[in-house]
C-alpha cells in the first residue's frame, strides 16, 4: 500500500484517453461496456494469441502497444498479473486495475503474491487486486468487466466502495441518483480511500462523495482528504459496516469494552467532518439531497401534505431525530390562513386537505407561504400513482406548484414519496432537473435530511485537528501500579488523593493516622488491575482497628496495600480513559463511572485532539450529567474540573502516544462545584521498554 500521506496522481487512470485491456473474457467485457457507454478514447486489447477482441485489433504484449496507455485492465490470473503489472510500469502507463483474486484475502501465500504485485507496479498506481475496477460516467470511461445500471451524466456524486458487488448494486438503483464516478478498491494494495477522495476532489463535476467502508487504509490520510473536501465545499458521507475485534486481547480495562471499534470509528468520522449514515438506502437519499441542495444550513424543516395520515406518519418518524418541525412564523401562518379554508389547522407538519387539490395557483401560493417561514428544507409528501393503470396529471400539478413556489421564494424543497415505489424514476429525474430533491421513503428521507444537516454543521465547524497515533515502540506490555499511574497523571495536573504504601498492618495504621481518617485501603500489586472484582478495596475506614482488619484481608491479594485519604463531597463518578484502536489509533472515552460503569454502559468516545467544547458536549450527553447539574435539589458538581481532567488526560495520552496501550481513570470523583475532581483509581499500560511516564 502507498505510504501514509502519499497521494499518487490518479488523473490519467480515472480520466483516461487511452485504455489497454489485457486478457480474454473479462477484458472483452470491458471493451463491450466501453462501447455501450460511448467512450471516445483509444481502446487497445492485449492478447498473446487472439488477432482481435470485440472487433478491435489485439496486440500481443504491452511492449507492442502504440503508446503507454493511461489506464489498463488486467483480466488475467494472479501470477500473470505480477509480470504484466511490471511491464505496464516499465512502459509508463498511468495506472491499472488488477481484477484477479487470490491475493491477501486468501491468506499468507496470497499476501506474499500481493507484495510482489505492489513491488512490480512501483510508483504506478493501481486499484486492487481482487477488484472490479471503476466507472467514470462523466467521461464515459471505465475499467469494469460486468454489466452496470448507470448512464452518462454531466455532473453528479462519486461513490467509493471496497466491495465490487455493492458498487454494482448501487449502479442499479432507480432513485435518480446521478453517479459521476463509481470506484471500487478491492484489497487496496496501492490505493486506498484517502488517495481516491483526493483525486475525486480534483474534478469540479463531483458534487458529493459517498463512501462504503469495511475498514480504513490510512486514518490520517482520510482525515487530510476530508479537510480538503471541506475546503472545496464537497460533503462526504459514509456507510461504515463491520465490527473489528482486532486488538481486543491488548485491553483489559472497562474503557476497552465501552469504547468499541464501532464507537471509536463513529467518533473519528464525526471528528473529521464525514457524516455517517445507517444504510445503503440512506446513503443514496443523502447523496441525492446533497447533490441537489448541498449541506443544509439548519435542522428546522417543514412538511406539507393533503392528508392528515401522512402528516402524522412523518411527525412520528421524526421523533428522536435531530430535526425540528418548527411552527410557521406569525406572518407565514397568517398568509396560509388567508389562502386555505377555515377547516385547515395551520401547523407544521401541515395537512392542507384536498380542498385545493388540482388547483395549481392555490397550491403554489400555499407552498410559497410555507416556505416563507425560512426552513432549511420544505418537503411535499407526494406519492405518484401507478402508471399506466392510473393517471398522474393532478400529482404533476402539485409538483409544478412546488417547483414554482421554490423558484419564487428561493428556498430548498423536496418531494417526499412515503414509499420508494411511488417515486417513479422518470418523475424523480424531472424534479431533480427543476432543482427539487426527490426523496424515497419517509424513514430514509428523514435520515438523509438529518445527515445533510450534519454535513452543514461539519462545513461550518473549524477544521478539526486529527492527532495520528504513532506506532508502539515496544512489543511487550507493562502495567503501572496504581500509585505509579496516579503520580504520572498528577504530573499533568490531575488531582490525586494523598496516600502511602504499606507492607504491614502496623505501617498501614500509622499511615492512616498521619493522613487523617476516614481512609481507603486497597490491595496493591501486579495482580490487582480490577480491585473491586476481587474484593480488593475497603472504603470509609474510620479508625486504626478498621484499617488493621482491612489490611489482614487485603494483603494476601497483593504485595502491599495503598492507604489513601477518602475523597469526600462526591456528586458523581465518571470513567475517563483512552485505548488504542487498530484502525484510528488512540482515542478517549468519558462515561458513567464507579459501580455504574457496566450497569449503565453510558459513555461517549472522543478523538484527539478533542476541544473543550467537544468534551463538554460529550459530558452533557451522558445520563449522569443530571447529577452534575444538581439532581432533585442535590449540590451541583464541578463540571469545569471534570472537563479540565479530560483535557489533562488527553495531554498525557498525546505525550505518550508512542507507548501508551490504554489508560483508565475509574472513578474520577467529581466533587461539589468549586471543589474539583479527584482520581480515585487509575490503570495505565505501556509498551514494554517504557520505564517512565
């Protein structure tokens, strides 16, 4: 794979003026599809024995071609692909698609072959291996050995997927999504998502980018590409599938269980401004909406329909989503009341009844009045009847009225069919040509609207700084004792209780008397990572006798005991920590701590470098935040101290990124407002060979 940060030029490969197709049946299929798509450039088949392929003269080898091709399709077996890849690189080709399978996806032997393939290509970029290729519908160019359902477009969205079959299926959609590029990545031996995004951003005909990801090749590279997309004003949305268990054996903390790979990926995508969507249908609808209107400037939306049933459907479907059906302004409501009969209740969602059905002038005035309330998007629910069994002229009148109202008001509008089947492709294309977003299915449409609003916020936000995690500089693992870990964290400004180690009951009682009662006594040693589970903690000990009894019970569990002054004035307990994900690297977690960690599983992941605002938003999103605000008359917690603790932990994590495996503070005791937050327990594990922190 290309080194992190490398961005090979893909212009010749993606927008070729000459294409070499190498092989038999698969290569012939590429030629047939090029002809079907109307490709105007040179097509040069290469076959060692055939005189022609699909009616075109075939050349016996790459060396015999009239010139270095801009792009080449390798429809040959995996062993021959290595030799031909080298020949193409030597000839100066612009890039290639390696179609053959049996490489890294097939095990260690295949991995070795894939390494040889990449070495043969050298600096020449290529997609694959185990890759279906790509289709450029804007220029009519493709390296694609199969049928596809797309057609030529002058501008449209780009879709990048690791799966050839998912890509094929997306070309078959009948929802009027204009696809300018479809790129499949395969095994990503040389080109990953980051390089493709960078290349697509060079084409001004690309209006939005959709990603279907099973994994990432280069998290830092994708972050850089996302930042460039924001600069260009091209929104990116992603459907991320799969769950990664890689690296789970490295983690023993609660943080590891709470901040799973999928939650970490979600935080990463949010951090870099890529909007995540839940399904293929939502991906299509979101890309369609972004293509027509771009990112939405807010979350206030309007719905109009001639049926109370439809109004109730969309109102119910929006429940729990980050969208608002704000009531029309007084001026808009008065204008609507003047147009519509008295029986119509002015509201949002608006059921305008069927009194004006088929009356284009009245419908136009109604729609324009609703749009005057300045919503981010105004939706008309309209399900076209089935043709040819039914006549859709009245429905077309409603569509024409919406188009006229949108043009008059300059507002964004969409026609929303409650069922995908009731938005025929030709009607969707008509609406899109008129600047109206055609959306299919209430649930998917609302998911798309929410995602487009997220994209709007990502555009408005300052470019996030993604802190790429360096590799570990040790192969083994060393756990710091609780006392060592706390001292390391104290060096970053985190408050820790005063405490002393003791190896005997007498020493523990002396320490407790010096610290002042009440105290906590804990088992200390390498075997005590989870002290609560092994009964290794005694709290609130008020005299020397209680300390002596506790030490007698705890010393067998470890090598010593840790005696600490009890932290009083607790309002809430948090868990804050960091762990290393195999894809995105180190990331943070904040959640409900103490005994509630596993019971509530109430947590939020954060990706470094998290801002103070991001940390506060994550904290406020927790259920335990109600305690911090002073639940039912209880004292409020020191929220500022909790935020400061997370910022301090983040500094520790970033400074130790090349050796930190995981870190957990559980609990962080948040005291009353103005009294701070204290680290009650800490677990830190470092790569072996790191002796300080």
